C-alpha cells in the first residue's frame, strides 16, 4: 500500500549508484519502493514526473535564513527551502553562541524545511557585518562560549563559519582564523571559510591577497571547507597573476572540501580558470540573501549592499540552488557530477549521510523534482560576464517527509532567453 507514487521521472540517486527512469513510492512519509512501473491499488495518488528529474531532497549548504535578526540579509527559510524545491538548508553564520536559542525557536521550529546551521565564530553572528568590521575583530570571538553552544546543540550545529579576506587581514592578520579554527578543533566540526573581500582594507594598510589563502590553509584540518572558489574578489583561489593559487591542490590533498557558495561573488571568468585547472567543488550552495533576491526591504536597514553592484539584471533575480546547478552544467560539468554536490556530498559534509542525500527505501521521503528544459538561455554574473546555457533546471515541487510543496517562491529567478 502506497500513499503516493512519483511516476516515470529520471531518478538519480548518487549514493545508491542509481540513474534511470523509474517510479518512486512513498508511504507514511518514507521511501517505500523504487522501480519500473510500480503497481498500486486503484485510488493511490500519483504524480506524472515524465521528463523531469527526481532527486534526493536538495541540500543548500550556503543559506542565510535568520529572518529579521540579520536585517535585510536573512530570508524566510521556507521561501528558500521547500517553496524553492529545496528540502534542507544550512544557514552559514547567522546564529552565534548568543543568538542560537532564538534561531532554534523562531526559525528552525516553525519551518517546514529542515534547517541546520554553521554557527558563527563571532559573538554577533551574521548581522549587517559588511558595514561594521570592528564587530568581527578577534576580541569579538569567545572560543569557550561558542564551543559550549555548538556542543550542546549538535542536532542543529553542523559546522563553524568564519571569514578570510582582505579587510580582516589588514586589521588583525590571521588571528580571527586561528581562533575560529580552535573552535572547530574543539568541537570536531568543519570550519567553513569565506574567501573574497568582505570589507575594504584598513586605511594605509597594504595586504598581499595571495598571502590570505596561504596563511589560512596553514590553520585548517581535514574536512574544513573552502568557500567561494569562483569569487570575483582577490584573496581566494586565483592569485593576482591570474593563475590558480599554488596551495589549492595542497589544501585538497590535506582533506579540504570546496563549496561553490554561488551568490553575489560568483564569476564565470574565475570559474572557467579554476575548473580548467581540474579543481571540482564538492558541494554547491546558493548563497541567496535579501540583497540579491526580490524581497521587501525591512525598514531601517541599508539601502544598498557593498557588494550589490549588479545583483539584478533587467529586474530579474539571478540566484537559487537550481540556478547554481544550471551554471555548473553550462560551464561544462556533467549533470552526474553536479547532482551529488547538492545531495550525497552535501549530506556527507554534514555527517548526515545515513539520513539525507539518498532515496534509499526506508529513508525519510525528502525528494526534489526538477524541470529539465532544453533551449538557449543567457546567464549573467556580477561582472556582467555571460554564459549560454542549453539546459535549464528549475524546481517543480518537492516532498518534505512525504508532504508536497509546490515551487512557487517569489524569489526564484526568471529565465533570460538568449
């Protein structure tokens, strides 16, 4: 007896090594069966998924969903989650040791999406920090308090978030990264490092951008995450001479993971350089926030974002997890490489591979169903570089614990026909 059957889609389950046209049956909120032409009693609900992709519930490894508390930055979790075809969100650095209880009560508990977090290494968490660098100085970290908060909330906290960029290094050198790495070591959690400029350098201070990556990698342990490999800003994966930083491969050999963290920093030009060097990210991450999506501006928040520049083209928002998938395929990565980034690899990063990232029978029925359209579309980045996509992925609907949610979020990007 099945409650629901998803009929005839292309089912891709990287964790199980399955890729083929099949039906997926759900009973009592769990995966009940996968196979061709599953039979069910008359009256069993079914959804025609022919021509669509049926995937394990998508996992967005870089979200900003501490709504209201983080000002204009924080989006509604379900807007980014189930109503965008994504079943699990990881907030990157929104809650801190001081604000984690509020995050659990006001965001995690009421959301239909599964919401997890990488706790901020900073006491202030993810406030409008682009405007107030002094809130992110070393004295604004409390290692002991953050270790305790993370350790006592292991069901929710799956990592630690910090920043390695020019503005911080010009003020404090590597001290913030050293303290953040200590939090990650004591909690045995991955440290997620933002690369690419966040604040301008301190007045009169000159920083060699290439030293930032070198000094940061020296602090990392296996399993830590290097974010924004395709950032248009200096101080990351690409050196000032336009080549991939010589320590990137060494960091990977030491066990570092790479998260795209698409969003506003993403550059097609830099992505081409890094991918052509044979460096393939492990996970994806959309990096949507209130400055690069269509949401009302909360009263009293800044009118502009320092990195805003070209977030919107022709009034169309550019960012979502499925749009990030589209970008990766447009850049030449096979779909079979991209799907694990948002499913099985993401689940492994969170150490939840026994719960998430697969459609194995008995698992919670978190399923994302995507449209897979063919044509020609123009994708743009914040430098106004363009790439032509001949394949466009967009969410149709998802199942979260077997319950259907249509992909009707107002923030989903529109397609720009080439």
